[in-house]
């Protein structure tokens, strides 16, 4: 595991964007696993900047998002689908057919989850997975549990996650109680993983996840077992590492 501590959020974002840029240059048809949340927003901004400067070509890149709120359709402003288009896809030359997002609303969620996993498999697997981390150690929407999740799962969001994400909604009651997420096993199958964290509030959980015991109660601790993880934190989130 490689840990990069940067001065601030902006530098963290630039470092993460550099890793994605290198991946896309190395392999123009790279398969990227993408995350949402406030943490990667600066990274997407930097990638759009690199695209505008004509350093990057996303025309052959494929993407798979990590998770989605159950019950929010893609046009809901707080859906991860909406987020991805707003901050990234609408600003680059990605082929729309290469964008894969988990449907928050579908007639048959079980079938939708199965299809999604099959599409990942058919693409040859994820080359680089971007991750943020929740205050309780969740990655994607894999909340603390009794076992590391497999395949793709529907999760009940913990109270702390609902509280943390309520800032994006007008009312806390509007935050969905469930979500769909790639499980830990699928995340661990990515060739490379980039875990990002910023801010003092993430310092304790980063220490616990990276140096504490490996256990499903801290889902991110599974990353200690992955062969190619790069952690990028700002000084505040990296304070205890
Ligand atoms: C969300 C997402 C995660 C994200 C995490 C942290 O609920 N499902 O993918 O990494 O919480 O969010 P933030 O980056 O806003 O702190």
C-alpha cells in the first residue's frame, strides 16, 4: 500500500486525477470504477480540466459506478447518476454507451444487479477503482457488517451515514434508507484501487481502516489485503497515519 499525504484538498484531487490520467494514457480503453460524494468532486474537476487542455481522451474509456440510492431515479438531483453527469460525464468526450450506472429504480432490482455484475465481467473487470470512505469505514455503501459482502448488494444505510448525507438533501427524511452497492469482494477484484480522504473528521477512521484489525465491521479494512492500493489524503485526514 502506498500512502500519499498532500497539503490540502486541491492537491489531493490533483494527485488522484493524475493517477486516472496515467491509467487512461496507458490504456485508452481503461475500465474505471467511479465514486461519488464530496471527496472526489475536485478530482473530477481536475480531470475535466485535463480534458479541456487536450491531454486526455475518454472516447474509449468505460466506467462503472460503485453505488446508488435505492428509490432515486437518475433525474433526481441527489442520485449518483445525476451527480456523475453534472460533475464529469457532461464535460468529457466519453461515449454514452460506455457509461454504466446502477439504476436506483427498476422493475426488477435483483435482475438489474445481476446484469450490472455481468457487464463488469464482460468489460474485462475494473482496472482502477476510485473510493472515498464514510465516517463509519464504509466504502461504496458497504456498511459495517458481520461479513465482507459479495457481488452486488442492497444495504440498509446506518444512521451515521444518513446523517452525514443529509447535508445534500433539503430534509433528513428524504435520504433513502437503502442503497445498492458493489460488494467488498467485487471492489477487491479491481486491478488497482485509489482511496481518497480529506478533512480532520476522517482521520480516526483512516487510521483504523489502514492500520487496525481487518474485519467487516470496518469495511475499508479489507483494502489492507489488496495488492495495489494507493491512498491519497490531505494533511487533515492523514494526521494519524
Ligand atoms: C457516501 C458514498 C461513498 C462515499 C462516502 C463518503 O455515502 N456512498 O461512496 O465515499 O459516502 O462521502 P464524502 O466523500 O461526501 O465524505
